[in-house]
């Protein structure tokens, strides 16, 4: 069982069965046709879990790319994924954005507020991750990275005024069950299912997300 978030927000997270990093990475390539990247991993240093990058104050220990040319190392081949994680079983599972999906990132509190509103409206959601950095990432169709600032301005907000950003080409999302050091594992707030195989457009979610971020300021 992966760790759950504390207090009231935990009630919004579905119960999640444990899966190895290898199993999860293979499932993402086979079932969702997502490209996957093997990232950094955690190492025990004097009894403390440290990132393999060697930075003792790493902001995302064990949950970021291990190489500068990481974008070219991502693969959609389940066979290649098995080989990568057999060589490094504890490597984090990273999903490059700007390919089969983009993501809209907001603070956790705004994310839960937006989820509640979108569910009331009956809006079809794609997968949504909740990470120990207290950020939520909403998966949307590719192209959001370029369009979100314009969409936010169309709602009357300055993009710089909201803690909301689009992840497109050149960015990535850490996927469950990747761990952020001792802070816990990434989880699915909305898990990938057959029902959400077809991702929403950014325009379908942006109003609720921008409103929630405005409330969260």
C-alpha cells in the first residue's frame, strides 16, 4: 500500500495497491502507450536516504532525471523498460510531457478544490498525480504548454499572478510509485483507467483550476 496524504485530503485518494517501479513503468508503456524515463534513485548514506545525484539538499531526491540528455533516453518500449529497471530496480519512473500528454500543475490545496468542482460539473478528467512536493498534475492533451497562458489571460487573470503552470515539451512528471526521499510516494489522485484514456483539452479544466488557484493565493 502506498502512503496516503494526511487529514481530510486523504479521503479523496482511492486506495492504491502497491506495485514495483518496474511493474508500473511497464504498465504505463503497455496500457497507456506513454514514454517512460528511468530517473535518479535513493541511496542510504549514513542511514539517511539521499538522492543518487549526490546533492545533499536535492529538491526532489530520487525523483528527477539522472542525465542532462534525459529527453532522448525516454522509451515507449516495454522490453527496453524491463532492461532499464532490471539494471536499476530503484530508479524513479518519470513521464516526459509534450509527447502523448501535457500536464497542468497546481498546488495541492487548489488541486483538491478544482477536483471537487470538476466532479460536480461532471467534467471528464484524465489521470491526476499527487506528489509529496504538495503539487498536483492534471494530464491533458498535448499542446497545453503553449496555450495555457493565453487561456488564463482570457479568464481575466495574469499568468504570473497564479501558481499554475503547464508542463509541455522539455518537462516531465514523476509517476507513482516514485518516492521523494523520506517524504513519501507519488500517488494517483485520479488513476489511469479505460474511461479516461481519452484526455481532456486544457480548455475544459482551466477555468476550475485558475479559479482554485485564485482562491488559494
